[in-house]
């Protein structure tokens, strides 16, 4: 049974993979849930991988190792360390100053009401009645 990564972190960006499982993508790989106690850390890059496998953090296990990539098992408590290792993308956060500026701009836009749409200067409006129904342009009737 896998645990949901969204409940474990608010700092890192969580996406869904092709199998609709939560995954934290990064520049050097990704982090996903393996089971309730372990995370699967998928690492890519030969040069980086050799140094990592040489100095594997305590408590981590080698699950599958290839020439250019590896799947490592890490304890759930090391989620931040695993995300830093794969250079995971952070979830965007607004500061209080940015949040206040966006709120002020949104409230001013909604306070103006709907925009008035007018015809261009020098052109007749095409939204009026047809030309023969306008005053003064009615055709003559012959009896």
C-alpha cells in the first residue's frame, strides 16, 4: 500500500505519472512512494550516479542499478534529502507582499464592473437596426 506524497510534503511539487501515481519530478530524477515506509528515488546521470552510489546515505538501499540510472530505496523520513538529491522542483509559494498585491489588483478589477464596448471612432455601429428600418431611410411606398 503506497502512501500519498501530498500528505508528506507541502514544499515540493507533486505531479501524477503515466500510471496516475503521485511523483515528485526533478532535474536528475524523481521521487515516488514505494510502500508505507520507503520511498523510491529514481536517479539519472552516470557521472552523478557513481559518486552517489559510493557515498550512499545511511539507511538507503540499492534497489536496481544500471549504467546510467538507479532506483534507490530511502526511508520516508529522508524525503527532503531525496528531493534535494534529485534536484526536485519546488512548489511555488507567494510571499505576503505578493499575495496582498494580487488581492488589491483583483479587487480593483472586479470593482470596475463590466467594460463598456463602444464602436470605433468614425465608424457606424453595426449593432443597430438594418439600414432600411432606420428613420429617414424608409423606402417609398407606391399605391
